[in-house]
């Protein structure tokens, strides 16, 4: 068992550090990382002691609650990251299931290295946090309890989010969807908790929202009195409970990856219907379908909020709402290329040219974006008095967002089972797109010119993804023959 | 005729070549070799899916690795993995998609493609479900669907990489009969396989690879017929090992 654990740890290390490295080099990277981490942790502790030692400003009572929030979020993020870091391809489980091992042992081998790695990273946060709280006037015991409670509550939020997503999306079909759902759930829980906590801090009365625990936690830290032992115990129990729930939900997850029945069928007609086929294909693929549905739901939610807002405020928020919907509706497009292998997708193997395929992909992407965005946009724009300008604003935003997503997806495709890569790529693409949208908005160009710029970017993205894919395929680009006889006479 | 001349491929530490082989139109070439000998590499490099470090591969005088649509439209390819499928499509949808891809490449319609596909499916025992995607099928059935997909474009030249993986013995016999039928129709077939009996029954010519080098390139009749194929292959592999 120990050797199996060592092997699984080595596999994990290979994933984290990059597979081509030799074992000795991987271990040396690990040793350097541990030394650096410890150094940073100790250095931060000393710096926290020196920095907060003399801090007695009017806002000093806010620092411990802020620290509790940061610790809880960091701990939750580490739990969520565990899902991203572990091997989700099922290959490790598959290899282990061929050995005389029970399911529990297999789960231990798969999860123990991941948990150890992330627990190690989590431990590095403890000394600086305790030092800072002590420097801010908390007794040592109270500071330790405060830090433990904050970290435990963060583990609870992250664990519950993961457990719920695993419980709701048990089938192996949802492997690619589970992680973003857990992430979104965790963000929602975190935002609600922090929101209520800040409210409770302002009122100095957490009684109404005590069930959320975090308001209790931060109001207690803000008081500066000794942190209560029962509250610490409660947080620890919650964390352990969430981890137990997570372990239970994981034991049955991902058992079957077989697809369900096809409900909407595709009947081929002409070449144009290949666009329909590709679109339908993506809507059957669980990850892309989940992305499109999420984008659609976000759009509809924004539309509902806009309807509920007072008309004056709704008018003020119109452009941010249109930009937000455009960003979300275009986001699934970045995922599309990752559905197929980076090298030699099936379309290449059946003899299709990169030009033909990327044209269809470009069109299918636009269709998916339209599916996600049009209902919400229609609901928002139609009641507007300045309808044409709103439509042009949206056209510029959606065109630019889709162009960015297409280029990002094709230039740097991320496979669907690479959860961490997906998160990083989504954040980067969204940030760059938001930046470009902001630049376009602040350029003071009129709405028609902005729409033209967006459409030009969209057309350019089509050319760019074709060049990228043609280079990847090594295609000699040649137009298809116009006559069937040409083929027979040549060959 | 398929002509491969002085073909070299370098993939990391592995080197394939030189490979020189001629395959007559309407002949079946069986690619034989131990695991990792370079069979799939040879097929993929001929098809232009892997970069060559040298050499040519021509089909009736046209370079195959350049992947010109008009040349590709006469070629069918079945990979050695059932992952190389559009798994969210049903079998019929996948064939339809392959048909459209072929029609686009050749600039001509293939109105009977699906009828032929259904005939092939019945011949090799593939049940067609209109409500089940390929990802829901067993390995054997998804391989059958993949084989039919390679035949959709009515190819003159067919590359089959380990086409018998995952097939039960009845399906394997049916696929063997299909290969014989395809040969009788005048199609040229390059098929890699580990089954020497099968190669003896179907192939006109064998190309044995060992560690990236050609160990034997001969017609089956020159080797004394299918009954003597295994002995000849074993001897060629022993000689190749001794030379290395």
C-alpha cells in the first residue's frame, strides 16, 4: 500500500511539475518548493509581526475579520483545487482496479497524495496568520483557534460545494461539468456568506444570520476578545462532516461514462447542414452543453434583473448588462476546440480539410452564441427606446467576445478533462476580452463604428483559426475540384 | 499503384525507414510486425499525418502526404483507436457526416453512400440504433462503425490499422469477407494486423517491419502460399533481430 501511495504521489508530481522530467529532478523541484514555501511562510510571519505590531489605527478591528475571510476563501479554494489536480481520466482508478484492492483503498491511493499536497500548502498559511492575529492583540490560544476556525469553515464551504456537485452529477458523463458547477456553487456560497458577514459586522449583531457561521466567526474576531472554543469546535466539526460527505459522494461518482439516448436527431442534407450537425454535436457533449446552458441562464437572469430594476437604473446599467451577456454567451466558444484532440481530430482523419472544418466550426460557434444570447438580448433590448443603438452596442460586444474566444480556443486548445487549465484559460480569455471591450467603449467611436470593428474582428478570427488549424494539420490548402470527372481522369 | 520510396520518419528516439514498397492497384498488402515496429507510423506518415524526414508516397503519381483534397477523396482510413470517432453522433449520423466530408473533397455527390453503409453494416453484423450515440456502443460495434465510415467515400485506396481489434470471431470473419469483396471490387488495401492466418488468407503481399526497418517485402505467392507465410515471417524477424 505504501509503495502504491508513493507511485500515485509520483504520478501527481509528474502532473504538477510536467511529465518529461526525470524522477530525481521532480523530487529536487519538490524539495526546493517545500524549502521556498517554508521560507515564505516564516518570512511572512516575521513580517506580519513587525507590520501589525504597531498597527493600532481606527480600522484595526477590521483586520482580523478580513484575515478570517481570506483564510476561509484560501482553504475553500484549496479543496476545490484538489478536484482539479487529481487524475480525472479514470486511468489511475482503472489501473488500480486490476490489482487486488478494495474501492476504499483505491480512493485512498488516488486522493491521499492530492490531499497531502494541498494540506501542505494550506499549512504554510497558518504561521503568518497566527503571527498577525497575535500582533494585533489576540492571545496566542485565541489566535490559533481563530485561524483553525477560519480554515475549517473554508474547508467546509469548499467540501460542501464539491460534494453537492458530485452527488448531483454522479454519472461519468458529467466529469467535465462537475468542476465548474462546484466552482460556481462555492463562489455563490462564499459571496452570500461574505455579504451577510459584512452586514453583521456593520450591525455588530450576527443573531439573524448565525446559521451561516461566518458572520459569527468574523464578529467574534472583530470584538478582539478571546475566540470561543465552541465556535472553533463547530467549524472543525463542519469541516470534518463536509469532508466525510465528500468522501461518500466520491465513492460512487463517475462509475459509468456511457452516453444516454439521443433525443434530437440530425438528418444530413447539403453541406450547410454540417453546421447544424456540428452544433448538435456540441449540444450533446455534456461539457459544452453545460457551458451553453450556463451562459443562457446567466443571460436570462440578467434580463430578469434588468426588468425588475427601476427604469432609470436599468438604463444606466444597460451597457454593462449587454457586455456581461456577450462575455458569458461567447465563453463556451473557447471550449469547443478542446472537445477534440489537439493533434489529429477525427475530422482530419476522415479526410476533411482544415479550411472546410474551421469554416463549419466558426459557423457552429456563432449558432451556439446566438442560442445562448438572443433570448436574453431580445428581452432587454426590445423595450429600450434607443433600440438600434443598443443592438449595435451588443453586436460589437458579442462579435469581439466571440472573436477572442475563438482565437483563444484555437490557438491554445485546452482539453476538457484539464479542469485547472480550463479555469485559467477562462479567466485569461475573459480578462483580455473585458479589457478590449473597455478599450472599444472608451474609444468614443460611435455605435455603428464599434459594431463594424467587432464584426471585422469576428471575420479576422475566422481567418486566424483557419491558419492555426491548417498549420496544425500540415494541410496543403487547395480548393476542391469543381468536376467529378477531374478526379477519375486524374487517378 | 501505391509507390513508397525511401520513406524515413523520425519520432523522438524511434526511426522508421528506409521503406520502399510498391502495391499494385487492387492488391491487398498486409503490414505485419511486432508491437512498436512502426506499422501505424508508416500508415500515418504516408497519409501525411506525421512529418516525414525523407522519401515519397504516391498514389497513381499523386503525392499522398500532401493531403490534397482530390487525392484524399480517393482514400479511406481506419485508425487503430475507437477514440478517433465523432462519438456523440449515432452511427448513421457519423456516416452522413463522413459522406458530406467526402462529397466536399471530391466535388461530387454520393447519393448511394448510406445505402452502401447499411449494406456493409448488415454484412459485418452491426446493429444500427438511431437513438444511441457511438459512445454508447461496445468497442467492437464502434470499430465496425469506424470501418464503415472509412468506406463511405467509395475509396480506391484503403488503409486499415488493426481493423480487427475488439471484434468477436463472427464479426472478424465477416470483416475478412468484406475485405475479400472490396479487393474483388478492385480496391487497394493496406491493412496492418497481428493475425498471420488472416494475412495469409486475404493478402497478396506482405510487408514485415521490425524496429522501424523492413524485414520482409514479398508477395504471398513468392513465399510459397499462405501456408508458409508464418514460417517466412518468423525467419525474417529472426534475421532482422540478428542484424540489429
